[in-house]
């Protein structure tokens, strides 16, 4: 009896959440016109391309290597990373660094119509630099870069999904 009551309570909660428009994170849809997407502007073996491909495929999009098959083009217009010095000690030696990753993109439809306006996403992370641990800090910097590349793609995907929601809402 206790199990049945718990199942009914969960079912009722799910109905209430669905009724108020709540959707679990990641359940947002991409624009329908992105069903088959070509990624342009980054090398096919680059981390940004791989991360976009994985994220698009997670949302049911087919990523094609041929532009003429695509219903949409995810155009990465600019991407890059840099390391900035944040602080130095009295002797002028670096103490803290900041790793910055940036991407500028837009999404075009089959007939070159703009599906998602040009967007720029910038993410950064600070880390302490210890000159006696140079190899470890280089590995940490590379690890942070990979994480920032994933983060920038995830934020770009959120913006694309938001455009997909507004496409579904507008008449």
C-alpha cells in the first residue's frame, strides 16, 4: 500500500510539473530545420567540432560531412583561446593566469536564411601558476582548455535551443 501511495504521489507531481511548463534540463529542442546539420569553420578533427557534433547528436541531429546534404549550417566564424596574466609578485614573476576560450557562430538554413543570429560566447577560468611545477601547470592548463571548449559549446547549444523555442512559439 505504501508503495502504491508513493507511485501515485510521484505521478501527481509529474503531472503538476508538466502542466506548469517545466521540462528537465537538456530537453529543450533545437530548431526543426537543423535535422541534418553541417559544421563549417572548424577542422573536422578539432575539439570544438567534436564537441559540437556530440552535442548535436545528443539532441537527435544528424551531423553530415557534406554541405549539400545539410538542412542547416552551424557556421563557426571565429574561435580561439588565450592565456592572460592576472597577477605577478613583487619580483614581476607570474602568480595567477587566466585561460580564456571564445567562439563566434551563427546558424543558417538550407536557403542561407538566418536561423540563429551571430552569437559570441566567452568563458574563462583562473588558475595559480607555480614556477617550480611547470610541467604540472602545463597539463593543468591543457585540462582547463578542454573543459572550457566543452563549456563554450554547451553555452552555444543553449543559445541555439533558445532560438529553437522562439521559432516554435512564433506563428
